[in-house]
C-alpha cells in the first residue's frame, strides 16, 4: 500500500524511529523499527522521490527478517507485466525453517497502487532513472520497503558531496569548540 508521508518532525533513537506526520490536519504518531538501510545507494545516487511499498513475503522469510537477517546493499527494482519486483534482496534462510525455506535471492513482489506503478514506470523509461531499495522497516506489524527513484552520480558529484560533508563537519566542530569555552 502506498503512502506519501509528509514529514513534520522526525526523531531517530538507535534503530527506533518515531515519525509524526500530518494528514488531513491530524497529527498521527507511528513507531517504526528500522531493520536495514542501504547507505551505498545514498553515496551512488541522487534521490529524486521516495515511496513506501509493502512486500509479499513467505512465512519463514518474515521470521528471518524479524531476526534481522536481511541485506539490501545491491537491491534494485524491475517491472514485469505491470507489476514491480525487488531484485537482489538477500533474506537469509530461517534456521528452523527446514523444507519451507525460500531461495534467499528470489524476486519479491512489491505492493503498490497501479497508478503509482505506471507513474514510476514512465519516469523510469523516459528519464533513464533507477529504482533502488533504500531501507526496510517495520511499520506497526507490517514489513515495508522504502524505494526511491534515483539518478546515478558521476565521480565529480561524489567528490563534491564528500567535500560538502567535510566542510559541514568542520563548521560543527568549530562551533562546538567555540561554545564549549
């Protein structure tokens, strides 16, 4: 199911994230437990837009994800027959799963509204963007994927981003030292 979350305020406490968002002038609090993040994607791509998607998992896969045995480092999404699938998401086999375990790298169907899939597909084909899995988290009792429409960075873009982060870090240190006295 798709939700566009309008972030009002966000607090992150050690893999526990509380999001306050405003929808129809009502503030709602949702506790989110982050399972995995794709830090490499933020280094290699510019994020154009983010979308929350549900995922179709089998029983032992859910148990394995609850234990934190998931890797989305090289995860990406593809389109087949008007549906969107997450590829290269590695969910390790559940130890006590015996014959019910699934293939760890199988394609997993993402649950998004048809209109949003067609909008993503249009931008994906027309502009040459990529669709990358950014994070996996629990929202209430559901496992959700945060996918993003991304544009690849060139080498000089990566250097510029690193230089900007370094300068911000130096400014923060200088301000901390100045106010410490």
